[in-house]
């Protein structure tokens, strides 16, 4: 969404979608796998997700727990 020369990030769209994403079943992942992950809309100049689910491919670098990992986004 552009208004004049200022880009307006779709925060309200992301907030609605993340409520739906949070209700999904948990997945099982391992280190060195690549997953399409919802990264959302971020503040400032950080890379945002794209498409309906604000997703990007992410490489799982380190599994921290059964529900958390340290990942590296592999696209710009």
C-alpha cells in the first residue's frame, strides 16, 4: 500500500493472519531442513514475509526445543 511516497506496511493484515497461524498444529523439524515459515510484517527495514501467509524459506540452523529453532532466511 502506497500513499504518496510513504510505504504503509500491512500490520493489520498480519495481525489477523497470525491469529489463524497460531492455531495450527505444531510441526516436527530438524536441523539443516528448509521450511516455508511465516515471518510476518516487521518494524523498520527488516525483511517481511510475502504472500497470503507472509512466508519466506528459512534454513533451520539449530534446534533449541521441540517448538523453537534458530533459522536463517535464505532469500532477500
